[in-house]
């Protein structure tokens, strides 16, 4: 099985290999560079391909050992697309500069590509009805404009508008606001229709963009809320609260992934946030140092008292924090007395422990 450390290493190497491969394949198509740097560029490409080959071999091994989930099948397919096309193209006699253009398929191996594609498909599925309505509107305008220009311009410009397919091409180019396609109506009525067509094209594209942008924003908020809810479940303080309170809190929290050794709080700074540890560990630089793990929280005293931060806090492990800003903290404490009471009780308990601890 692949360890988490190996997965993290592959996660860092894949983007570097994809970027290197695409750059090298692009430079290989330039004759001047291919003559002077062809060998180093191909060596770099083969090294990147070897990395994807190792990744593909691991996926195939896990699949052969019985891991037959949908995710495993997708990894196997993506690995095959990354590894096989270039050698096959070279074996079939393609030029190196052409064969290495298949490196564009390496983009599919990026985790963010897969998650982004999944989000796009979900947004399209959820917004299918309004997108279809706009598509019908687009096709209606397209054929209406094409037929009108065909009737108005076919005798004056038979080479451009002599057939309906030619008029349709002009209508597509004009509706998408990319230009006339070097064809301009000659009649006054034809130019009037062309102006209205351009305005209609802007409106239709704006509708499509607005629907997709709204869908993406809603889906991003949904995924963020789901992840935040999952992280909240790891914090003991929140588990004692009801689902209604947790749902209200989740809307105000943002997560922050902190690398090991990074400073989270500096002594003497004004307090502007408190932090809940969803995963990992931090060390509070008091005497003796205090380590807080998953489920703990810190930084609330500066928000309650208004005093500056009393100690440095740094992450001792890769840590995921849930951050609550001071404005949201005060608003939630005012509306949710059970949250304020839970934070106050935990803070009192921690102060009592610190007072009993030897200096």
C-alpha cells in the first residue's frame, strides 16, 4: 500500500512533472530550439514519463491485488492515458516533436483536475434546465439571424451569404462576438440585424456565464460547508452542542492548513481570532510549554479580555485549524449563549490547570 508520505511526495512531483513536460514538449516544436536543445528536452520528457510510469505501475499493482473501487479504476485509466500514448506514437513512426504533444494528457493526472472536472459536471447537471433554456434561445436567435441575412444578402454577396450554411457560420461568429469572419452586410437592414445580433450574443453569453458562475459559487460553498462540518466533528467542544448550533457555527468558520513549525500566534499581537484544532498539534510557549492536540482550542482569552496575545503558538505537526474571527466570535456568543458558556467553562478549567502547574 502507498503510505501517506509517499502520496504527499507524488502529489508534489506530479505538478512539477506536468509543468516540465508541457514546457519541454512546447519547446520541442520550435525548430531552432529542437536543433540545439533537442536531446536535453527529450531526456527531461523521458524522466517525467518514467515518473508517470512508476505511478501507473503502482495503480496496476493495487488493482491486481483486489482494489477494484471506482477510484482505483479511474486512477488506472488516467495512468494509462499518461504513459501509453507517447511510446505508441513513437512506435508508429510519429516525429518526436509530434509524439510528445500527447503530454497534454498528463494534466488529467492532477488531483485538482479531477476534482475540478467533477465539480464542473455537477454544476452542469444541477443547472441543466436553465442552461438548456439559454441554449434553446441561442439556437433560435442563431437560425433567425442566419435566415434573415440569407434572404437580405444572398444576391449582393453570394460568396458569403449564398447558402444557409454560410449564413449560419456568419451568425455563429457574430453571436459569439468574435467578429464578422471578414464578411460585412452591405444592406442597411442587414447591418441593423448585425448590430442587434451582436447585442443578443452578449446577452446570451452573459446569461450562460451568470448561470455557471452562480452554480460554481453555490457548489463551492456547499463543499466548503461539508468539509468544515467534517472538521467540526473532530472538536470536542462542538460535539457537546446541538446540530442547530453547529450549523450556525459552521457558516462562520474557515479552515487553515498550517505546516509543521509555522507560527500561528505571536506574543504581544492584538487578538483578532480564536482557533480550534481539527487535526494536528500546536505548542503554546509558556513555562512549562503546553501542547494542544485535536479537539482543543486556543486564542480565546485575548478575544474575551481584549488584552494582547500572552504567548507564542506554533504548529509542531501539520495542522488543520478552524478559525473564528473576533467579529463572528462576538456575534455568535451574543446569539448562542451555550457556545459562550462552553468556551468560558473550558477557559476557566485551563486557567485552573495552569495555576496548579509548577513553574
